[in-house]
């Protein structure tokens, strides 16, 4: 089970750390720019999706993402965001 980030900033920081672990420290700035505009709901959604793709789905993280997503988040997701 993943610790569920409680703020937008901590969720984005977790995404960035995952990117750096995968792609290397040289990609930190790129990752920061990529995730900077994400809402809390979309950041949690991305973390939940990454866990599932890694073969370790986290039900608690999925529920937290579901609760945090806003109407604007849903619009972005429907548009392929």
C-alpha cells in the first residue's frame, strides 16, 4: 500500500521522484514542468494509474483519487489528459 499524499504539492513531489527514479536526475526539471499544472485529483489519479500499470494496484489510492477529482479534472481526462 502506498502512503497517500495529503496535499497537491506532496502528490506532485511523489510523481517527480518516481520519474527521477525511472529516468535519472537529469530529468528532474522536465518532470517538474510536466507535473506543475496538475491538480491534486489528477496527481493522485496519475499515481494510482502508475501503481496499477506496475502490477501493484492500490485500492486506497484509487479511492482517494476518485474523491479528489473535480469536474474540471473529469473534463481533462475525457479529452485525453
